[in-house]
C-alpha cells in the first residue's frame, strides 16, 4: 500500500527516469543538488530493502520448486531452504496437492530451465537469509492458486482458470509474470540502498541473475511461438498491460514500464538509416527509445503482487513480512 | 551516511561477498577473508567519477554497436554517432548475417537498435553531467577474434569470422554480453549519483536479457538427437579464454560460467540438479562482477597480468580516463 514516503520516492524515481530519457541538461544540476538531499532522506533501511527482496524470493522459490519438482521449496532437491519461524502456508491447486503442481513437461529443455531457475531462486533465499541473519523475515502466507486465476481473468483473452502448472507454455507464462517484475524490483531497490559495498554489490548481482532468467523465459516463449499463432505472445503482452495498469504506469507520459512480446516483425527499428525499417522483436523488457529496462518502486511492485488488493492479496494472502508491505 | 551497517558486520563475520568483483583499491582486505576477518572500511568516495565510468562503458557500447550493426546491416555506426575524430573499425566482411530464421534476424535487429540507443544515451548523459563523451576508439573485430579463437582452440580459428554464419555470430553475442553484464555489475558500487546508477542498472539488465538469449539459443541448438554441438563447444572454449584473461585482481572464477547442456542424454547431476546451466552465476547463484581492470585485460586480450593500454579489440586502447590496466 502506498505510504507518503513511497509516493515521494515514486515521484523522485519517475522524475529521474524522465529526465534521463529526455537527456536534459538540467539533469546534471538536479542529480547533484535537488535530488541528493531527497535520495538520502528516506525511511527504508538496507535491512528493509533486503527483506522486501526476500519476500519476493520466497514467492519465486516456491513457484519454481513446485513447478519443477512438485514439492515446496523447503523440500527442494539439492538445496532445500528454511522458511523461517512462523512461516505462512502455501496455497496451491488441489487443496495444496503439491505433487500435482509438478508441470507435465513435454519439452526437456523447458523442464531443465525450470529445475535450474528453481535451484537458483532457492539459493537467493538462502543468500538473503544469511546476509540478514536474525533480521531475516520468515516466509509469509503465499497463494499460488487464486492469484494466478485472478490475474488470468484480467487477460485478453480472459483466462479465469489460468494454471501455470498445467503445461510447458503455461509454466513459461507463469514465470513471465514473476521475472520481469523481479528485475524491476531489484532495479528500483538498488537506488534506495545506502551501503554500496556490502549491500548494493550483491543486490546488483541478483538483479543480473533475475534478468538472465527473464531473458531466458522471453526467448523461449518467442521460439515456441515465433509468429504468435499459438497465442503465447499475446497472453504475455496482455500480462504486461495488466502489470502496467496495476502499477499505474499504463498511461504514463514517460511510457509504460512493461513491454510485452510483440509479434516478430510487427515492430520495426531504424538502426543507422534515416529511413531504415528493420523488423524486430521485444525480447528485452525495455523502453523502445533508450532501451533501458524499467525500475519499479516498492509500492509499484506491491501493487502488482497484491493484484490490486489494498495492502494484501494476490500472491501474498496476508501481506509481506517486514517493513515494506 | 554510509557508515558500516549491522548487515556489513554480519556479512563479514560469515563470508566474503565480494571475491573478485566490485572491489576498489582501498578495500583490499576484502580479498581472502574468512570468518574472523575484520570488516573492511566502506570507502566514502569512489576512485572514479561518474563521467569516467560512463565513458568507460561508452567504449564497450561502441564495440558492441559496431559488432551488432554489422550483423544486422553489414555496416557500422554513422560518422555522427561515432563522434568527431573517431578511430577506424577493422572488421571481416560478411554482414548482414544470414540466419535462415526470420525470428533470429528480428532478434539481431532488436538488440542492434538497443546498442545504438545506448551509445546515444551515454553520450547525452555524459554531456548533461558536464563531461565530454569520448568518440569511438579504433576497433578491431577481425584479428582480435582470430587471436581469441586461436587461444581458445576452437574449430577453424585461423579464419574465424563472426559474420559468416549465425552460429559464429551468436557466439560473439554471448561473450560480449557476459563481458557487458560483468562490467556493469562490477561498476555499480563505484557510481556516485543515484540517477546514473538508475541508467546503468537499466543497461546492465538489458545486457543480461540479451546474454540469456544467446545462451538459451546456443544451448537449445546443441540439444536433441543429432544436434550439432560445435557451436556450444566453441562458445564454452571462448568463455573459458575470456575468463582466464579476466582473472586479474586475484579472481579465481574469472566472472562467467560455461553453458552446460546435457539435455541430449537427459542426465541430471550437475550442481543445480538440472541438466542445464544457462545462467552465469557463482555457487550462491549470484552473477559475477568484474572490476574495470579485469574488463580491460579482457578487452586488450593479452594476459591477465601486466600493464597494458591497448590491444585486442582496441588496438589503440580505450578512450577516456579508464584505459590502462593496473596490474
């Protein structure tokens, strides 16, 4: 839920991005003077930010471990995680029939991707827990069932029974929901971190890994549906629109912060020719002018993961744990 | 601000997060830390100005741009985008790359456009900060690749031309993006302005998205019955060579991970429990960062040790302040 602080931060970050996009000469003065005081006058500690990230990593670890292996992340093969004291339940289909969540993969590559990403997300949970030590929050209550159906109902075409555990393609769409958001969350969080050496450095590394994951998912959706006829690209693009609507940027003057998967060739780029017209894709989730991947404030991320709920809902039944919620 | 946090003390009492990446000269005690290591002081100021760092990055963006544009159109940057007094570019002929796949051609066009956009964005940003953006330095995409290919021991190294086939081209994409990601990741803690960090993180993520594309397509191409695994083998040989070059500053990992693709036999058993490893990350599943020094060693392609100001992809060195290796 947006607080006054988060609203102020939203404004600062949105304005910074707008200025960078415009290449305005005024940005220099603003970066050095007007913003300097505001950036540091914030209410989030680095502990708050890492715990915010930890909540999201719990969510991803559970989704991917269930999809890849049909067990919860504390049973994850190779590197099971601790969910922390007082951890919340994980709601899945089949009244928490976790084994039924294992995706019936027909594509061994997609299955391998699921296993790899699951392992890496569990590692991220462990890393953040270690960095936070006794300050680490436990996993909050998670919903990996009603949440997906609720988001699916908002898609075009509507998918009120959306089940990311039902097939290779639906799994990739489920992953699509998370990864771009994770990238933008770490990007936005990076600007709030105060300790550059001990906290920003590893956060930047996790940010990169999330972007590799997102890139892997988007590439695979493109290769599985290269002309869009299967509908995967359309659903992914619709999901991007839903996210942009939820976080309030769908009609932003600086552009939406979520780019879907356009049908290959339906967009063109000019490259170095004044009248060049080269067919292109949108494999990268980046604005189509400066090709920067977007950042989201914590409030914007929450608006998406709560799926429009006020202070809770969506993937987080009873809100996140920790300060940023 | 920037006093040691509780997190810092806990971190250093347990493990070292920064082995081989992002370290600055003042914090050399970070290397070789153990559970009993005294936490290193957090430097109050970066050894580099934001303008220096952005110009350093701009050199790499010029390099990527000349590479990708030739893959897309057969020609490089315009004189206007290359800057006044720009250096020459030596490249083998062969672009645009014949992909045989409309989707792959579209990918090349997309990320070529993004690199042109990054060159222009960095130039504008440096100017708006009151600095002077460097022009394109002299770039070599011909001998540099052959030398790397020969050192790596890949097939047909002596005539390796990244524009002669999609398979060759995508390998070049993979190694350039790995370098780009590790360079931006390693530079993040050195940036002073939040606005500049925002833009740099936006570019860092984009490099990783594209790196993932290359790694995914290389691995997929090597999978399945009867697949040709040459491209995957070549990519991994080159990645290993780049790693060795980037092992300055005491790094043992180098900064990138080979692409493991054991899907053909369906065997599980690698560390991740999957038969595949696409993401270049360490045992904590964190990506690697490289110091500017490590990146320069790779760019100049000579050795991981020694003081160099030119070589490899940059026959006359990078332009700007950050251009000489320190060890």
